[in-house]
């Protein structure tokens, strides 16, 4: 599965959402709260 094109990136990258983790106070079930820190790994 290919990711959406990243601005100013000259090539597409493969990504797997199952391998991504996000946590922190800013993470909500339907998005990210503005002004709160959220860490992505």
C-alpha cells in the first residue's frame, strides 16, 4: 500500500499503518486535539 504523496518529496514511500503507534494526551479516538502534545513512533 502506498502512502499519499508528501509535499516536496520526489518519490512515494511504502507505509504500513499497523506498524505505527501514537500515544499521548492529544490523541483522541477520532483525531488529534489541538494544542496538546502527541508523539508518533
